[in-house]
C-alpha cells in the first residue's frame, strides 16, 4: 500500500508521537534524556533532538539499536515491534486517519551492549552523586585505550595522545559518537561523566551529562604540576591537548558559555595564567568576561595571541597543536612554541636572574666555527661564535672577499656546514676562486681555461683531494633570488639551509648589496632594519653570520690604521651589535706574494691577553690563497 509522503513527513515532525512510541517500547523520558528501551539502560544514555530537516530523532549512545545512527518514529516502531516500514506506517495509523500505538511484544528482550560490556548504573536523573558513574567512566576509558583507531582519531583531531587519555581517564561511548570525561568531587570520586560529540557535524547534541541535571560549571582536566604559566582553556579537549605537550593546563567544562567557576579561580591563585581565545566572536566575548574575573580576583594573566585562523580550520589552541603535530613537531617543541608566544606578550617575563639560572640555554657550551687560520682563530678565541654577527670591513679591493672565501674553505675542511651568499661575484667566479686557492693555479688561467697538462692534472687532484669538504660548502648567487636579495629573503633561505643541511657558518658578501624591503623609508632606515634583522637571524638560527662590508668613501685617502667602527658603510647599528669587527687591508710584496692585515676594531669575546694591534697573513694575489705568515707560532707559511 502506498502512503502519502506528506503524512509521513508530518508524523516525523511530531515529537509527541516519537515520545509515545519510545514509552510504549519501555523507555523512560525526562526532558531530552532517554533511558533507551533497546538495552539494559539504567543510566540514561539516549536523547531526543530535532534533526536538520525538522524531524524529531532518537539517538542512543550506549547501543547500536539503529546501526549506530539516530532514528525517527518509524525506525523506533520498526525496532520496537520487529516489523517493516509498511507495517510501521499501518501501526501509526496512516491511511485511516488514526494513530495506533503498540506496546513492546511480550517476552521480547532488550539488546545487550554491542561490545559485551556490563551495564553500569548511575543515580536517578538529577542525582549528582550517581554511585556507578565511576564504573561508567572506567568502562569508557578502557574501551578507548583498547581501540587503536579511536586513539588515532583522538590524537589526529584533538592533539591528545594515549598517555594523556589514560592519565585523565578520557573514554569513548560504545557507538563511538562521544568522548567521555570523568568529573570528580573534592575527594577525587567520579560523580558525573561529561559526553562531548566526536564529530562536530554529527547528529545528536554537542554534549550532555550523566546524570542529567549535573552542574556543568566544572573543572577538567586539572594539570598543575609543571612550572610556568597555567593555560586556562574554555573546554576540556583544549586543556587536555595543552597538557599532552607537558604544560600546566586547566579546562572549564562549560566552555565559553559561562564565567570561570570559583573552583578554577582558586586553582589559578598564585599562578600566572595564559588565556588563548578562539578565533571568533564567542572567543573574544569569553575573553572579556574572563579578564574581568581574573582582574577582580587579583590573578596575573596574559592574552596569548596564537596564529589562529578560523577560515583555515585553525580555530582554537587544540587546532594549532594538531597542526604542529602534523608538521612533525615533538611535544617539547610544541610546548616551546606556545611559551614563545606567551613570552612575547610580556617583555619582563624570564628576565629575573633566578629564572635565567634555571635555563638550560645559559649553560649550553659555546659553539665556535674555526677559520682554518690558526693565528686568526687564536685572536678570535677559537673561531667565530655562533648566534652572532661578525664583520669583515675594509676599502674596496683590499682582499675582503678572498679572506671570506678562505675562511669558508677552512670551516668546510673542518666539517662545518657552510653557506656562501655572493651578492657581488657570480657562483662561477667564486668557484674559480676556490679552485685557485686549492690548486695554486692562477685565477686568470682558470677563467680563460688556458691550462697546461700539468696544471690540469693539479686541478683534478685538488678537486679530488677536497673530498668531503666540497660537500660541506654551498655557494649561492643572484640566480637564487629575483630583483635582488632582501633581509627577508635571506632569512628564509638561511632558515631552510639550517633545517636541511645544518649550516653553522653563513657568509654574506656583501652587506651593501642587500636591497631595501618595501616600507623602508630611506637608506638609513634600511641600514637600521638590516642590522637588527641580521642580529636576530644569527641568534634564531644559531649560526655564525660573517658579513663583508665596505667603508665610507671618505676613508680613501686615509690609512687602514685610522678606520673606525663609524666608517663601516651600510651597517647601521651592526658595527655595535656585532660580536667581532675586523678591518682588512692588503699590501703587495713581490709578484707572487703580499700581506693581508687583519686589525680588530671590536672583539667582544677575544681572550684578554691577546694583542689587538692586528695580525698579518701571507697572501698570494694570483690565486687568492691566504695562509699563516712565516715565523708566527714557530712555523712557516701554512695553508
């Protein structure tokens, strides 16, 4: 018999009819909460709600009565009486203008829990001390811990790993539709279980409580053990994700719909509180209320602005943690990232001596990059320190680039990953200079490819002898960037090189050819911004940044001994921010050799007993090779 679709739709939108069908099947209904008639449900695990099309639906979170999906009045009658859809239509009176109701057939038995778990009992609805809530929470937790797919889903979508789920008793319902969270009283006894929908777009209420009527203004989880700021999160999933990173966290189970519970305020006393607001109007509104409460309670706090973006799916702190996990970040790295944003809020944080004494970075051994020139390394105290900028300054044509290349080679020979950014010479010219320094063959011959057979063999031998050294040195020129290299471009390239190759020495040749960034007001503004950026870059990437710089034109007729920090061109404050500033000058000797003089203008970490009147190095103009000068340290000229 064909039934009228309009009548069918009307019955589906009749809540009273659905409630009657459930009651006839043996359900007990209180408001939206239902004791499911299809399994031994002494603790309400079902709910009635309106679907997107306006139909009234019944969903049980403790059994698979309708294949785990919500069902309308027809599905309830079919399950109740064990009949088909056509018979359900007749039972509901379609076609004769009457509605029929049938009780559950005599002798029928409710379905068991699908996973074979024993039913748990809570108190009556409204009883916040249900005696079997601990059993319900424990059963849900065991179910989650034994389900690898559910654990993977929890970490992939909410950033919570298995250890954290076990520590805080997080669980999952039998139908996999809701995460569960045990809520305890002051004595640590589980008095309620909050349910939070797994799929944000799924059917059923977003969350509900067992027992019904439980005050939702609770605190969960509570993770106070680590030192540092306490992350106060509107939502238990967000707080658990933060705790999974090893940071102290406190969750408010009512989310952003209420004020901070008094219990949470008490737990925050004596701690600095971090608030990360969701990227929406609701988050900002909650943040305003939270600030007022924290101010009133005299609790120190900061609004931590993480790089959230609701439009890209990064709405809250848990989304951000999940994204960092997807990028391969460890919990320790994620914690450091969150604390980085915390520290940026308050420039005073971490500045006290007592705090600094506890920081591992304070006691980390200094890393130095050797130059390959023993006398220069001795002057520098072992080499160029990482996390700092070092300047090679001098007049044009005084051997700065040749010395910079020699230093890069020396570091590479020592196995130090080194990058040479050449803004003036092409990579062809730099490579030929390196080949000349290694082989002793004049650069002009290499440039014109006019090599005798012996010289060609010497070149092949030098390249072969370079061996692993040649795999520790990268040369980049203007083929790697367009329209000139800016400080921002340089930062990105160095960041990539450090991550991929482990660069520790980066040579920039030279400073004056960095192009302005859009927004720089004038040349002086560019110089100041460049100097600040280079200093920050060296520290962030933990590299020794060796920068070649020119001196002002006014020094042309002055001797190199009279050049000062103020004469360095294009450096802005870099001359004062740099750890080392060396003035380079050259002097020709006979046709084969000359001298390179390196005079310190600034030596922040040089040994106190070192003379600062400079040192001399042997220079071979034709090849650009630079060695230790004969007689120093009791030895002859040494490569």
